[in-house]
C-alpha cells in the first residue's frame, strides 16, 4: 500500500510538472488554437459534453431499496461459491420499480456466472475504505469456460465465416479469435433483448425512423426535419449518416477532412447501414425545427440521407467500490484471450463506473453502443491485459483518473466507432500505448496524460485494426498536454523520435512534452503547437471547455 501511494504521489507531481511553468525563463503560454480566429482554419471539437449528465452534475450517491447479497445467502471470505446468491439479489432488483442498490458488504465473493443488469436506476455497490474494509469479486473461471451467451451467436458466426484468426509466424501462433477479445464481461449491462453489436447484415432489423433530416450544421444544436411530430423533448435518439455514394463518397471525404488518405471497404460496402451516428438528447421540438443538447458532430446534408431513429437504452446504472480479481493465468495471445473480462457495457447511457480496481484480467472494461458514461478512479494491476478501459462504438464517454500499472496491449484506446470520447488525468506506468484503432473513430481526446517509457524501442503512440477499416482514425482527434517521461539514459539530450499515426489526417497535437526533447511523426495536415514547451496554461482541454460552457 505504501509503495502504491508513493507511485501515485510521484505521478501527480510529474503531471503537475508537465502542466505548469517549472523551467527557468519560461513564462507559461496560452494555446492559440483556443482562439476563435485560429479555429476558423483549424477546427477544434467541443469535448465538454462528455460523461455522465454531460459533466453538469456529480455522479450521485444513489439511495433507494438496498438489497444486501448476504441476505440472499452470500457469505464473504468463506471460500465458497456466492454466484447464486448474487444472481438472486440482482434478479430481485429487476422486480423493483424505484432506485435499487445491490450491496456487497466488505469481503471476498466468488462469482462463476455472468451477472446481467438489464434495467435503469440500478447500482452494484461494494465498499472501498481502508486496506481491509473492501469488497472483492473473485472470478476463478474464464468466460470461455462458461456456456456461450445467446447474444454471442452472431459474433461466433461472424468470426467463423470470416475465418478470423491470430496468425503470428514468428511465435508459431495460428488460432481462431476468441469471442471475448473485445466483447463480454462478468458484469454486463444492456437494454433487455437489444442487440449488443451488429456483425452480420442478415440479423439486421428495420430501424424505427422518427424523422428524415433536411439540414443541420456541425457544431450547432439545431436540426431541420421533414416532420417532427414523432420526436419528444427529453428523449435520446440516434442521428445517422449514410454513405449511398460508394467509394468516392462525399461523406467519406468530409469525415477525413478532404485529405488524401486511402480508405478501406467498410466505408462503402453497406449503404443501408449508417456509416456513423450520434446519440443526442432532444431539448425542444418546434414544428419541424429540433433543438438538441449536444453539438452536431457533422453537417447534415441531403446527399447523406440523414435520419433520426429510436435508440433502446438503459440509464443511471452504476458499478462502484469493487475490486475485480481473476485467477492468475499468463496472458495468452492478442485476440485469443480466455475471457477474464470484468465489465461489459452495451446500450447504456448516463451511467458510471467508479472506485474500481482490476487485477489479472484480460480486459477491465469493454464498451459498445453507449454514450455519456463516466469512468472514474480506476486502477489496472497484475499481469498483461488486452484492454484496461476500452472505448468501442460509443459517443461522449469520459475516463478520468485512470491508473494503468499493468502492461496492457492498448493502454488507452479509441477503438472502432469511438466518437468524441476522452481520457483525462490518466497515468500509464508500464508499456504505455495511446492507441487509435481503425474503424472510423474521430474527434477523440487524450487530455492531460502522463506516460512512462522505459524502453527506447517501445512505441507509445500506436495505430492498429483491420485494413478494411483504415485509416487509423478520421479527422480532428486531439492530443492535449501529454507528457512522456523516458526512464532510460539519454546523456547527450538527443531528440527522441516518436512514430505517430502516419495514415490519418488533421490531428491536433498541443502541449506535447518530455523529459528529453521529442519529435512526433504525424504527417497528414496535423496542427502542432507547443511541442517541447512546458508551462501550458490550460492543462486540461476538457475542463477548460466545460468550465467555459458552464459559465
């Protein structure tokens, strides 16, 4: 515990060092890109709407009916299986209409089945005060040792049809992808009966179209529709953009800021499925003029056939004050994970995961089809992982105060479909990777990040994913006040070259520093400001934008 506190104190010190004027003759500086004049030429997204209740409210300490798992038969620390008692408490919670808390008193509980949370206004709560007064969920089995969930039949079929395999000749690896490489978890949230994620077109169902869109402008809050009679203030709906123009689509060119990049086939091979989308809250309906809470990610043009469809979701779901621990097994291979996954969130909005630790997992948190979820005060420890806190096909997600001590293949990652998501105030101490993963992720933010690099050959900025989804990201993602602390000797103070994302356009890199001079390769229309210049007066872009909006 003492060592952990020392590391945290050191990390916080270095984070402050990276964001303040600590060098002689350095007077601090304000980024020019924050000015309206510069933003006319270099668009900077508004990240201030991310997280629970758009950052406007604190995560609540939910009160209501409390269901103590010990009253359903769970006995902490007795080394016996507590699965049935936990499942019984959660089942009872689904029968209660008001706010409900499923409570796990301090101690260690053994869980051997997936816990499905399929309703709004529910919290799974443990205790995390002091060294001993803590709640731990221990999972001795991997998910691939359990029966395959019915909801995974489509993913299973997709992997087999496409012969998805991990092939590494150098290590002699040739194995099929796991169902649990990027999906699944012991705690799984989802709207009842909703599709977790689409993989095969034959499973598509007709969307409930609420309105056809006539016009709208990126960054604004007003939409004009053909008929607004089906839209209601307070509802959360999906805005969809479609590529019906094929490989030379104007929408694809727009998404990549009209830069010269080579795009993969996924951008044009399914014209009947939205190429990208945005979950928004309807604030007002005045005839055919609709006002939404969130700023539009893109223009709304007739040639992209935009529409508004229904979204089935759950909200006000919390997971808090729990340590998740797995049976120790060495990490297998990339994409061939056993399924030691803690939390999987799907079709969930305005919810949270806080005060949670993970030990010896394959993934801590996986997400898809979510929006406005806050992840706060989370630690990742133990052996090698695939993901710590993963942002998949999601919008406006916020992860803050993450401490990633374990080696993780993708430490902080914006994965396929991630839009306007944020990592802020995070520390990565081992094999750090700031990852942007092919699949039309864009307008995401690495914000006030501290990473330790102990190997001169290690690549802390990564790009990946399948070529049919290339490039690695679309336009206007941002690195803001990222500090690289190199833990190896460089006595000549030589400039350290970091290979960035070389196939993607119009990134914003502002306030990037190191304890040695650095240069980052990011060739396609990238905006650079404040490289190797400590003393940035806005250490967090997210907080700056939120405070200005709230004023």
